[in-house]
């Protein structure tokens, strides 16, 4: 039994992968704590609901809820430090901890003072902190949920210390056995880019126990339900391609998008559609992690639209693809390296289309929407894959194995 601390750079409810990691390590007998940043009272409530009946604990390394003057001031200071760190970098090239995300200095201070035997990190700020701890002789691990230095389009590179991130990533590959990636495509690319060892691969899958009941209602060919979800609506998520594809889709369909929309991007997307189709599109806010599987299961086709021109998004495999499979949705996915890796293992569950190609997306959707028998077969194949090949129970033991190896390392 060891003390293991897991650090995320955000709310717990937005970090399903670290939650599953904590579950697996606690089930192996370790004393596990998870630490993140609190700022949004609505998400704090979801975090607290997630913690019910779990044997591991969560403690924020920075509590910035707006319920007291002191915490409001802390949130202002966290954001100001990040903004000033970016400005300092642009003007002088100097790098400080808070350039790597909100509250990185607080994260680093918490991790430095922790008595954990093994500290595990999941964010850009975690990369920075892990390097400091590793240099001090502490045992650390890193999960490349994204390829951080290659995760955004060029237009958003201003103020980002990409060279420093790449150096931190290269160092992280050599931390020891507890280094993870979300796909073999990502793991191979990281190893090749930095001439280092290949990370272990654990997919963003979900436990069988979390699967919603299998949908028994027959497909209504007059209303094929398409579904997409994420934390936020915005550009560079493939939605523009989807909305360009919809007018040419001949069958009756309806589209449901579930995401928060702080930038009012829904209005932009809707305006791109002919007026006759706008009533078929429905936007909904995010729901709790416990509610989400049942909401997904009420649809027919799950859309995974990630772009391929951003390396990290091309190589990773996001949660949504596995949740579609588990919920029994046929999948229509862009041909990123990550999506191709998964559908190669579950070929009957869906189709790939050329990322960014609205004509190819229309054709892929048309093949399902115009053939209910084929759609039903794909939904059944997806459910089987979610319950067998991609059941999280098959992967969970790897967390404990890697932790044991890391704890035995010098």
C-alpha cells in the first residue's frame, strides 16, 4: 500500500480519465487522493456528486469558488498570474510556472509539500511540476491525455511556450514506467519525436457497470437521431464540416448537440443552415457524468468529428468515441489516426470519413440513414465492442501494474 496523489488542472467532473485511474489504484489497495482547481459552483456540485461512495478523496489545490471575498480574490489572482506570465513570455521569453495554466504555481506548491510516494499528473501545469519533483528525486508519472505542445491551431500559438513544452514532454517520457498515452498512434508519435521510450497505452474507455440499458425501441426511419457532445461548443471541433454536410443529407434526421456555449457559437452554426433545416437542430447544456450515458443512448448515430491537421487531435482518442460504443450508437468518425485505430478493432460499428470533407461526411451519414437494417447492425456491433474489446475492466489492471513498477524504481 502506497500513498498516491493524482493532479488534474481543472474540475474533477471534467476529468473522467483521472477518476478511473483513481478508482483502479484505490481498488489495488493504495491510498489515493486527487487534487484539482475549483472555480465554478455548478461544477463543484458535480464534483461532490462524483465522490459519493468512492474510497479515494478529492482536495482542491486551489479553491477559487466565488462564495467568499477571499476566494473571489484568489480566482482573480490566479487568472491575473496566468495573463501576466503570458505577457512576460511574449515580451522577454522568460518562462514562469503560471504560463502553463491557471493555478500552476499553486499546483506545484501543493505537490512539493505532499508526502505522496508517487505523484501523477495530467496537464500542462502537471508537466512543469513533475519535472521539478523528478529533479528532486521524487517518483512521478505523466499521462499524455494530449500532446500538449502540438494541441492547438497556429492562430492560438501566441503566448504559448511551445519549445519549453516540448522539452518538458521529452523529459517526461523518461520519468520511468508510469508514462501513459491515449492511443498507440499518440504513444508511437511521442516516442519517435523525442527518441524516447514508448508510453503505455490506456484508452479512454468506461466500465461495463456504467453502460446505459440497451435501447430496445425500433429505429424510426422518419427521424434518425444524430448526436455530438463535448464540454464546449467552438471552432476546430469539426462542427463546421458537419453543418456544411447536413443540407445534402436526403433522409429525415435531427441533430442533438450537447455542450456548454459560453461564446454563443450555436448561433453561428445555426445561421449556416438553410432556414428550413434549423428546427431539426437542438442544443443542450452539459449534464453530470452520471446522467450522460443515458442521454447518449437515446440517439442513433454518434459523431466524432475531430480535425486531423492538429497533431494532438489527430492522434488521441477522446472519451466520446468510447461512450458512443458503450451506449450502442453507430459511429461516424473523421479519419484521424486515433479514430482509425479504434474502428480497425470494431469495423462493423461505424464508418470513417475524410476529416474536413463535408461531401464525404454526407455520404457516410447517408449510408446509415437510408438503410435502417445496416444502422441497426452497426448499433449492435458498437454495443458489443463497448462491452468486450473496449470495456475498461480489461485495462484497469495496467494502472496498478505501472504504479507498482514505479514505486519499486529507484
